[in-house]
């Protein structure tokens, strides 16, 4: 009896499947995702710990009005703002109670963390006092205030690097208007003078120098217009303290 014939169909089907697989086009792997550029960090604010590419400045300025210590240290406020915009980290040993023109916060803010050791210290005094009055037929029509600043810039070892002095005299129909305008004018002038000092400028990068120079230019332009006390920008060159 002859042996049974084995079917060739299963083997043929397997061979066809193998050929189809080998003939199929290769599928490329998914391309790797394109590298993403991380967003640029936001520019630090003057009060942020990261703000201080030019160094750290400590302010220790006593400001008095008619012999009494000012509740709002206008000169320190302007110095802190403009030095901060130029690249310094700035803190004050006598923090202003509020921005000029605003009331102090109630309750006071909690004590901040201990500040870092300063690279530079700006210390001194600002005095605003009634100089004289202008009278007409026994009636006062104007109050003339004198505001002076005597500041010192020192390194961290206490060595004096520069002395900065400024003076302003301004009159208005009321004491408050006269002293407020004179203080703001003087604060701008002494801030511009500080920014011009080599001890301050030497630490600034290009962006900081541009910011400082733009502010100084505005202040100096305003000083040439004595009939315009505000200088168009909040007291001799800046729009702060309105």
C-alpha cells in the first residue's frame, strides 16, 4: 500500500508570508523631538535676591524735615530705585516707611531675612528746613525751603571713595508744597550725582550704564529749567513720588 502524500500547502503559505515581510518597506523610527529652548529668565527686580549683578549697596541715610526725622525717606527711595535699575542690589538700614506720597502700611511688614554683606555703603544726611518767607503787606505769600544732602560712598572696608553734596532752594505758597517739591528735586539731583561717581559706574555692565546715563541726562536737562520745578518728571527728572 503506497504511503500517504503530505500536503505542501502549509509550507508554501509560510514561505509566501516570509517573502511578503521581507519585501515590505522598512518603517523609519519616529524622529526624536526637537530640543526645546528654555525660556529666558525674567529680569530680576531690585529687591530680588538675584538682582545684584553690579554688587550690593547698603544705604544709611538720615532725612530730616524741619528738624524732625522724615517718616518717608525720599532720597533713600530714589537712590534705591535707580541703583536697583542699574544693576545693584540695594537695601536700606533705615527702610522708607512707604513710597513718597503713600501712607505707611498697617500693620508693618514682617522683618526680612538678614541682608548680605555690602560691597559699597552710601551714608550721610539730607536736611529740609524753612529758610525764609516772602511777605507782602505783613502777609506771607511764599515759604522758601532749603534742602541739602551730604553723602559719602565707602567700600566694604570703610574707606571713603567719594563725597557727594547737593543743595536746593525752592519756594511755594504753602510749607508742604515748598518742602515736598524741594525734597523731590534734591533727591533726583543727589541720585544722579551718585550714579555719575566712578566708584558706582565701574561696577555697571552696559545695560546698567545705559539706564544710569538716561536718568542722569533727564535730571540734568530738568535742572536747566528752574521755572519748572517738576522737570516734567516728578521732581527734577523722575516720575516717582507724585
